[in-house]
C-alpha cells in the first residue's frame, strides 16, 4: 500500500512542483520514518527480558 500510494503522491508532487521538491519530500519521509522506527525499537528493547544462561 505504501509503494502504491507513495508513487502516486510523489508523482503528483513532482508534476506540480518539480524534482527538487520531490527529492526533499522523499528525504523528509526517510528522516521521519527513521525517527519513528528508532522510538519504537528503543521502547521495545527497553522492556526486553534478558535470556537466562
């Protein structure tokens, strides 16, 4: 779903604004995705139980 909607949205952005804005929006989405991923993974690792030896 993300690939389909992303290509449509980015196609619309490039058509109406140009490639510079297209690449800026793409880079921004990567930064936001990395931030969200880091927050969730850090939260999950905090509550992980260590393995017994």
